[in-house]
């Protein structure tokens, strides 16, 4: 038997020397206008707001706040581009632009990764290895579809819808922009995109990439702004499609305001994903899957595995291993390549997390938080999990959208399925077991759009993503992602 060296445990405790990525690669302007008809210009509102670095609280730059008149200008610009160039252009030609955009994202990937980490607070390891490569991959993937739409399974001559209004959240800013734009453009639509108010930076850098790629003016217009700008987009009747990713609450408002219109809508909303660990699962791998499921991107993930359902017989073992692993997570400077967990995106989000964690404690669940030291400036929350959670607790029912896990137990596969489905949401679940037949049995009974087997939070442009129940409707990614942008 191999003997574990005596120094092993002390090796684990060694601290890492900082490995900082330089922020100097990102050259930000002091202010950014709205990207309409291929160039940046001032908003008609004459209003600006700051976008800040959540890890320090410092202002990164100032961006424009678009109002109704700007929405009108952007829609007109997109309409002109739709009629004059984009929808009439052969698919093969559109594909060339999308390939060019994908390559430019790759060329500027380091800059985009740093900008994303500065604006969002996510670790550079994630923006560099996940967000930005996946954003490029989405453009590459949909470039391939642009001249093959008649083979996508939506009829022999599928047509675009027209001008798409797209509203995205702050958790994966560039990636969500790519999820929305790439299929819409491949299908021949033009777009007006609104990034979230706390993370507009990479969408603005993407606008520069569109200029570099010589994308015809007006094909994509980018309006920075807050919820009011989003609401003005939804209220504008010049769109032929609205696509939204964000909270269930705002999704409901949008659904209501479009109810009486004929505008097609897709919604990708919240979640309360169950990560189900059976007693025959490879426990160490499953613990890594639990970590990925809830601490990836500070838990700011709609499909996060925020409810751990663990077979009762292995509960204590899993919790012991999880405790050790949580204590090893390095929380701190998002630009440090060693960092596992970065900053909470905004003080509003931090307050929401604190409120739900306090509810967990007062409802009687047992809290464990990593003893890591948190930076003195910026917005932070230590990786946390709760044991002794019951299904009726708020922390088991409401989306926390932070690095907080609720642990429940089950005894039989039937009980696991019943508990996993006992939620108004239905975005994603994970199943960990050595038995394929058991995984399939469970997966068939889970009411969620995505089921991961022996893995969690794995994304690929070829694979459709989306929810059921209050997690929304419509699919993004894969061949299915084209459907929401075609007149089928
Ligand atoms: P989160 O809860 O993740 O912060 P939100 O649903 O509040 O997400 O925001 C997601 C996106 O929706 C952002 O771009 C935000 O500006 C926008 N938004 C917020 N309120 C509205 C609204 N009433 N109508 C349209 N868009 C909105």
C-alpha cells in the first residue's frame, strides 16, 4: 500500500504565492456611448452611470443610460439593416461574419477575460477558461448553421423573424450575449441587445469587435441601461421577438406585458437545481461536482446545484469531505489565477444572499461557512453550506444566487425524485451514481430542462439549454436554439 507522506496534510495547508493577471491589457475609455447603427453615440437621455469593480468598489468606467428615444433609434437601425442587408444576404455570407467575430473573440480573449473579471468579479480562471472560449465557440457553432438552415428541421425554407430584442443578466455577460446573438444572427435576424446594468463592459468590447469585423451597421445595436431601459424595450412594439434571461420575477413582468401582443418570447429564468448523490457514486468525484455545482461563479448561476440531495447512508461522509474541500477554496482577488471564488457581483446581491442565509439560520438549519479571510474592500461572501435542511425551509425553496448550498437527504430513488421535483423551478439537475440504469431511471422522472450525469455545470454550444415550469421556456444552444429565431 502506498504510504501517504507525513508532510501531506501540511502540504495542503501551504499558501499559494499570488499569480496576478495584469489588468493593463484592458484599455477602457473614460465613457461609452450607445452602439447604434455601427457607431457609438451619446444617449438622448444625456444620462450615464458608473460600472464598478465589485472586488474593490472602484469605478471602471461610465456608460450611457438608454431611454425610450434610444430604443426607438436602435429599433429603426436594426430594421433598416434587416431589410437592406442582413436578411437578404446569402447564409454563407452571414456565416463569414460570424466566423470573423468568433476569431476576433479568440484573438482578444485575454483582454475580454480580464474585462469580464474586473466588471463581474468572477475568477480569471473561469473567465479565461470557460466564459470567453465558450462565447467564441457559440459564434463558431452558429456560423456553421447560417447556410444550412433548411437542414435544421424547421421546414425547407425557414425565414427569420425580423428584429430581436434581447435582454441579458450579469452572471455570464459575454457568454449570455453570445448565446443570444449568435443564433439570432445566423438565422438572419438583426438585434438590439441590452446587457445588465452591473456588467456592460464586455458587450461594449464586443461592439468594438463588430466594428473590427466590419459587420454591416445596424445588424447589432447595444443599449446599456437598467431595468427601465429593459422595460422600454419590452414596451416597444417594433420588435418581432423578445428574448430574456434573468430573474423569474422580471420574466413574469415581461410575460405579462407581452401577453396581449403577438411578439414571440423566450424566457430563461431562475432555478433551484438538485444535485443527487447516490451511495454508489464515486464520492470524491461527486464532492468535486458539488463544489462545481454551487461555488462555480460564486453560485451566480441559474442552473446551480443549490440543493444537494444525498443518500442518507453516506451523508456524514459526504459532509466531512465537503467541509474539508470548502475550507480549501481560495476566495479573493478575481485577477489572481489561484482564486476559486471571486467577488459577489453587487451589494444588492450580497444583501439578498445575507437575507436568505439569516432565514436559514432562524428556521433551524445548521450553517457551515469557510473560515477563509475575506478582503476588506468590495462585496464578498464566504462559501457556505447548510445541513439539517428541510424542504419547507426558504433556503431549500428560493433561489439564493450565491455561494450557499442546502443539504437534504433521501433514502430511496423515489424519494430523491420527489424531493428534486418539489420546486416551482425546473432548469437543471445532476445525478451521481455508478449505475447507468439508475441514472436513466432518475433522469426520466426529473422535471428539468437539463440533467447532468456524474458531472455538473457542463456547457457546450451544440447542446440545448433551457427550463420547464417557472424556469421559463424556449431553448438556447444546439439546433434547437435556432427555433426561437425562425418563423417555424
Ligand atoms: P437579476 O435578478 O439576475 O439581477 P434581473 O432579472 O433583475 O436579474 O435582470 C436581468 C436583466 O433584465 C437585466 O439586464 C436588467 O436590467 C433587466 N431588467 C430588469 N427589470 C426589467 C424589466 N422590468 N423589464 C425588462 N428588463 C428588465
